[in-house]
């Protein structure tokens, strides 16, 4: 079903856009939570740079994957609907022309 070059191009565009959106959402969450954690918890405030970097990377990565997965599921449903519509049109066309199609 996903062998069509047009569908693959749409899929790539959708994934790139959703990863970018998810990364921006994750960055917003990580920055806000980092500011709060630095203000509230001295242990986090005194942590090394690697801990802070891991905090940001984890939030950005997790959010981008979550958003990309939800967009991928929506894309799959859309492609499935398009496939069923095209199949129905083809079967109607075959019925009008009197051709028998085995399923």
C-alpha cells in the first residue's frame, strides 16, 4: 500500500513536520520544567551539565516521538480510507462495464 511514490513523499513530509512540531513542544516542556526544577530543587540546580543536557534531550525526544506516532496513526487511517474509496470506485466501474472481479 505504501509503495506509491506520492504516498511515500506525503509520509516523509508528514513525519518531518510532526517530528519538528513534537521537538518544539518537547523543548517548551523541558525548558519550563528545567526552570521550575532549578528554582525548586537544589539537587537539580547543583547537577552537572550532562544531567541538564540529558533532561532536555529526553523531553525533546519523547515529545517528538509521541507527536510523530499520533500523526502516523492519522496518516495510516487517511491512506486506508483513500484506498477503500479507490477500491469502491474500481468495483463500481467494473460492475458498470460488466466485468467480474474476484476478491
